[in-house]
């Protein structure tokens, strides 16, 4: 490896580490918060927080309208970055106000849908008030990402998690021990942290004369429009499992599922940290016509890490009943298939990027719709008999399907990167998920199976491991 390539690789690694510090340290607060809330809340109470999260995520995704992704796509195409920021923010900000105004008149009905009680319309009011703040938070953090201000991004990402954790602690210990403690603390934490972010970075929103660029808005709209229905469908895809559990099972099953999903979501922190660093870098590499081998090596590395995280989580899953309340013992059998959600998302961040490079975002609509339909059918079939475990199986299979259709199409648009090792990895992880989800298999067989699958995984990635060892040796020279 020549000195220039070595320096470039080292700088990339440093930036990734700095970008990751905030989200990963922030995940520690989540790691503490989930078992803490589980000790205070019974499963049926936790299930109600899941319904609030569904509404929260749906409204936020509708507010973005895909323009946040358009901002990322056009960032390196314009010299004046503030012009790109302001023009990408105009439509979503109007959308945030419209959504907020629209939901308020239906606040009591929404309250009943979420909690089976008409008595908490204030939750809807508080969420409506938070939407514009959440939008500005999103763009401030995106701006830090695109400018590669890794340390600032990490500091404020950590601040968001810390404030949320402290407010949750205050509510649980001093005010109330029910689902509303989680709901209120989530929204109040946004008011505090978003207020701090806006005060510190208010200058990036300076609105100068002649800053509106209709041509740029039209370009971003063409990019964003296909993402709008795709985003809505994606939100339904990720939320219909909760609705099915509520109506075809119970709030208790929904509570088990939400705790398991929260634990799986901690792995999503790795995906988010990586995407924070990877998306701007990938567009930069594309603009600089970097060699395809660099993209392929990144794909192999990410898939290897994803498999390590998946199997590592399964190996330690039996400690969950110790960390959580005994009421949540069922989560150890729900978790395995839910791991596919963050793990496949992590792998897909490198394999599906060809779709964005080719500006073929309209196909995201078709892929999301197909995955949502499959998820709907599987939930309908599995949940009445299997409850939360059935929902987890539906989620795992659907995310595998979603990963593969996007990866195959990206490969068609981009270049024929290797997928043999990904196929083998997917099969191994599916076997591991099945093995660890069945309650009646003796633990000795499960442990032996996990060890065997880990050995198989090391054999699958032996060439990548060898290349990485050589790379590390070069760094040391």
C-alpha cells in the first residue's frame, strides 16, 4: 500500500471513530434505560409506548417528505451549501406545520387509538409542537455530517441521548411509573435538546435575499417525490406489526415485542453511526471516481461486522432475563428474528447505494411496497397463533426480502460486486435465528449450534480477515 492510500485509509478510520463516539456512547444510556423502564412498567404498559412510537415515527417521516435525502444528494453539487440547506428545508417546514395543524382536531380519537383512552389528547398537542423542532434538529445534524464536523456531531448526538435519559429518570422516580412517563419524557427531551441545538447553530438558517432557487427546489423535488410514498410505505412496513399485535393479540404481547425491538434497536445505533460517516463519503468517492474495489472492501467489512454483531447478540441473549424483569423472559425468543432489522439495514447501507447514485429512487417505492405486502401477509398468518414471536418472524423474513431486492437492483445499476459471501451469511444467520427462537430446543444444542455457525462465518470471511490483517500491518509500518 502506498503512503497516500495509507494516509487516506487512516483518515477515514479516524473520522469513522469520531463520528461513532457520540451515537455509541449514547447507546449506553439506551442500554440502561430499557431494563430500567422494564422494571417499572408491566408489559401491557410498555406496549402502549410502542403505539406512541409508531405515531411519532410516522409523523416525522411524513414531515421530512424525502427532502432530507435530497439535501444529502445535492450537497456536493453546489458551492454555496447554505443555499442547498435552505431550499431543501422550505417544503418540509411547511409540511411540519400542516401536519401539526391537521392532527390537533383529532387528538382525542388519536389518543384512543394509541392508548384505548380518550383522556390524553395532550400527547398529540405536545407531539404537534415538537415536529418543527425535530425537523430543524434533523437538518442541523445533517449539516454537521456533510461538513464532516465529526466531533461536534458526536457531542450533540450524545447530548440528545443524555437529556432523554435524565428526563426519563426524573419522571420514573419522581412523577409517575406508567407509559405516560416514557411518552412525556421523550417529548420534553426534544424541547430541551432541540432548543439548545437551534440556539447554537441558528446562523445556518440565515435567510438572505435571493437565496430561493426554484431550479434547485425542482431538482430536489424530483429526487424526493418518489421517496415520499416509499417513506410512508416504509413507515407502515415497520409499524404494522405493532398494530397487528394490538388488535390480534394483546398489549402484553406488544410490550414483549417492544422491549425486544428496543434491544435490537441498540444495534441500529451502529448502522446509524456508520451511515453518518458512510453516506457523505460514498458520494464523495463517487464524485472522485474512486475504484470499485474500495466500495467492495467496505461492503465486505460491513457484512462481516453485521454477522459478528448478530451472532454475538445471540450468544449473550440468555442474560436478558437477569437484566430485565422476569415479566419479560419471552424476549429471548422474540429477539433473534428482530435482529435482522438492524443487521440487514447495516449491510444494505453499502450494497444498495447504487440506486441513489443512479438517481433511481422511484424504485424504492416498489421495493418498499413489495416488502410491506409480504410483511402484512406474514403478520396476518403468524400473529394469531404465535403472538410476538410470530411478529418477529414476519419482520425478519420481510427485512431479508427487502435487503435482497434492493441489493440485486443496485448491483444491476452500479457494478457486479460479489454477493456469494452475502448469500452464505444470510443462510447462516437464518439458521441461527430459527435455532434460537424455538423455546423447546435444549440450551446445550443451541450453544453448540451457535459455536458451529460462528466457525462457519469465520470460514466465509477468511479472505477478508486476511486482507484486514495485512492492512493493519501496513498501518504499523
